[in-house]
């Protein structure tokens, strides 16, 4: 695995010049983790820049700690919410890190930062002649296209044609090349096939940055998301409280990289990976289509450390879509106001996209399964917000009619209060081994990985740590890169 070595000095020189010409300074992982380390002059400059502006300084807003403002915000604490007990029906405390306040409105700008930047600062990607191809089921290619624009690179987005209209409109607006593949969220192989086709057609021009195999994806979450959760826990805990669980639906498995970090801090915690019940790949080697946008299926990602998991959980997409209406239709919001002690919390529900709702449902199932108490903290994330799914609410209304208070009451009782521990397993050694072995069929047979590395993922105790700790070496290269560009001296 390449870590800190320079691949091509001539390419690196061209990349440095491109950064100099485009006013690019790259943040370190240390700065994204703790924005108090960002130079004050850069913070001052951000006061004149919008959160979604295509401006190179917004690279410094790839952090969980942005002030929740559309324009001119600085940095604050971690953006999160705690879901009230009245909505979870469990004693355990459920915390959700909020992705809306990243540029593009989703934390995938972090997941795409790692794969591209580590190549730029090593001379492994030439922004003057090559294009970054982002295979995706939605937010990853949005994050990749955005970071490409900020870093002076051209981008190609490959995603299923069944994804929300908002995604395609935004990709077009930022100037990305777009290839829509057949199918919906779970049709990942079709995305891979188109990616392989484009790479074969333009072998020198196209550089594939596949979220399912690029270790820069989970590395970002290991370095940034895990510590953010730890910080929230330390701020909110009282005597006797425990960091007990992390639940995340697995799309690319990138966010699950945070679990590798958290395991070093809280060894007794439980980690759950979720998927759609309509496509139970981890649970039953299953297949199918589903409506939980933001998670991909029918294969196990190469960057997924299956051995670090404790349970696999399937979420019914009907539950996620029904709660989507409950949280966003006027009648649903009015119903929720009647049951909440904190009436204002209803205004925070728009922070939760479809996969965010699935994450919360999985966290509730985990809390019920392990009989968690008020001293147990369970963490998850809201990758994105409702900004990307208004068309889905409209479609549901057109299909099923107006949403009434009676509908709200039924959905609340059925899909929140009556959450059960069905469609989930606590994984033993051989459950984990079975899931890990599924990688063979996608990654060895189809994508050219080696059996030697597949076995190393399972047997080599240093395999995952070596890769996820590589951000420390990348920080050294980023600092050296910025010095060579020469702009950073003006901000000290």
C-alpha cells in the first residue's frame, strides 16, 4: 500500500503549480479534526464565503464543527442532536452527528477528500491531464465533484438513474460529467461496469476513485468522525455513563471506519452495520432493490473491516419512507409536537435524510437488543438532510394521497414505538467470516484484488491499523505541499 512516497515528481510539480494558480491551500487532518488549529486569517476569509460556494477555502469546512450558517460561518463544536426518548421509545440516549452543515450538505466531502488529496500530494494524480471518476450511489459523487472543483480537477460522476432528481441537477450545476446507469440504490455492479468501461476507453485520462475500495474513505472517518463522537460523549456524560454503541448503515462502509477508532477508546462498545431488509446481503447473502438512498448493496465493500463488527441489522425501507413522511408532512409535524416535551425539536427533523432515519431505527433496534439503560449512549450519523429529498416527499404524496393525523399516529406507533429486534443477528466468528468471504466474488473475481490481501484483511492484526493511521503521514505531505505552493505563509 502506498502511503507517503512520491510517485511522480514531475506530476507533483505540475500539481503544485495548479494549486498556486488556483489559490489552493489544503487543510490537514489535524485541522479538520480540530479547527482551532486553522490559521486565523483563513477563518477571517471564510466570513466572506458561503457554505456551499465553490471556493478553495471551503476545503477547511470539511469538518463536523462548522457553525450552522449558510454564509460566513466560522467553527464551533460538533454538530449533533440527541433524539428524544419520546421518539425512540428506549431508555438509551441516541446521538446523531449532523452532516447538513458540510459543504454540499453531506459529510461525503470528507470521504472523498482522502482518496483525492493523498494522490495529489504524492504526484499520483495529474490535475492538468486526468479526470477523477467517482463511482457512487449518490452523495459520494457529489462530494467528489465538489472537492474536484475546489482542488482544480475535472470530475466524472457515475450513479444509478433511479437516484433523486436533486442529485443530478446539482452535479450538472457544478460542471461534472454524468453517466446514469440502470437501476436504483442497490445496483452497484452496474455502476462498476460503467466505471470499468470508461477506464478501458480512457486508460490514461481517467483515475477511478472508488469509495468501496479507497482507504482514504474510512481513514477520514477514523481520523475525524470517531473523535467527534468521542468529544460529544465526553461533553455529555455523567458518572456511570457508557459509550455503548455505534450503529451505521453500510453503504461504502466508510463511516464504519470511525468504529475502528472508537474501539481503541471504548473496547466494550458494540458496533452494528445496517442494510435494507429488501436487500439483506450481510444477513442472508440476499439481493434486491430498495428505497433507502445513501446505502449500497449486493456486495461487501473492500474497505469494510467485518471482523470489527458485532451485529448486522436489516431496516425495512417501508419504515424509513413512512417516517420520512411523519417527520416532514405538516400533519406529521403537528402530531409529533403533541408528544414532545421539547416542542421546538420538530424543527430539527429536517436535518435527517432517508439513510439518517434508517440509522436511527438501527440504533433503536441495537438499544432494545442489548437492553440498554439511561446510562448507555448510542451514536450514529445523519449523512445528509431533507434538502436532497423533497421530490421523494412529493412522490409519496402523489402515490398515497394526503398525509393525515391518523396516518401520523399509525406510523408513529408502528414504525417507532413498535420497533422490534427482528431481522438482526449478533455475529459470532463464523458469521463474520461468512460476510468477509463475500468480498471474494466482487473484489477477486470481478475487480482484480488478490487473495493474499483478502486473507491479510482477516489474519493480519496490523492490516487495518496501518491503513487507517496513514493520515498522519498524509498530514506531513500536505504540510510540505502547502509550503511548496507558497500561499500558506501569507496566512500565518
